[in-house]
């Protein structure tokens, strides 16, 4: 069945360092890959997304890369700050549907 | 523009009872989807509605149901509540023209005792 694996489950980095979170999806029909940030007690918020016709997308300190052949996509956060501490979820979806398959989440801690 | 609004935000129910949760999408959004979030299972898709029609359904028992009204507002219902139904229920809405992007509400925290 459809599945998205996400690693690592927890990640601690020093402020200013980079953080990388990786996801692998199983459904070849998936062509939309959003990333959400969820702070404690709050709703998931979209931080960046990528579609399958693009290999990389960047937005300031955040970037996402996609390898369709390997069915991998990754989130890269550079120059991490304490406010980046949260749980990050990757997801995979297919055009025309709003059914997202989410990864299990990565708890990122940025140590000051 | 107001975001996705969910009510109630917090509720406590007893096993065997039923519950109805409400969701008002962002103005102009016609697609509404529902997700269950638990520490053990993460974020799981429940169902998605567009123009009052269910377009997709996740792997949940028939006790979980939903509907959408002509103004795009949506409700989900869980009957015969079980302890394991305790979760954060998130509603999300989408504007068709935005592709697949969905925007979440703050959620309804359900505790079953």
C-alpha cells in the first residue's frame, strides 16, 4: 500500500548548523511533496513543497530536493535557529487528490 | 482572510457516545479533508469532500463518517466512541486552483474516557 518513511525520528543540531530530514515514498503516482512544520499544540503549517517536474526548490534557509527515480525527497534547513525547533512532517500526494500520506515526523531540536 | 475554523477546540466524551466536529474552510475553498493525528499513528487521512461529494476515504471503520454542505462547511461524526479515538482531528481546506496544497485548521482535541 501507500507508504511514506521518514528519518530520523529525532534530530538535535547546534544553532547555526544544518539539518537534513529524509523521506521515501512508495506510490509511483505521487507527484506532489509538501513539508509541514508543527509546533507544540499548534496546527501543521506548510513551509515548502515540490512537484515532480522539479528537482530542487529553495526558499531562503529552506530547500527541498526530489529524486523521482529513487523515490526520495529531503528537507534541508541551513543556519538553524532555535525557532526552527518543531516537528516536521513530509507527505506525498497525487494530482487531483487531497489525500496526503504523511511520514511519521521528525522532532528537530536546535540547541542554542 | 480567515483561516480554517474548527469547532469545538476541546471536548471530552465517554466511551460509547458519539461526537460531531465542525469545520469551516477558508473562504472560496471547496475541498475539505479530515485527518486524525495521534502520537502512535501520526497523521492519517480520514476522508475528503468536494462539492458535497466524498471523493476519497481512508482506512477507518464505518464509525467515522462525514459530510459537506452546500456552503463547503463540513462535519465529521464518530459514533460508538472508543478510547483509541482520542486524538487531534484536523480539518484542511484547499482551493482547486492551488493544486494539491491543503491548509490546516487548529484542530479539535477529542479525549474519550
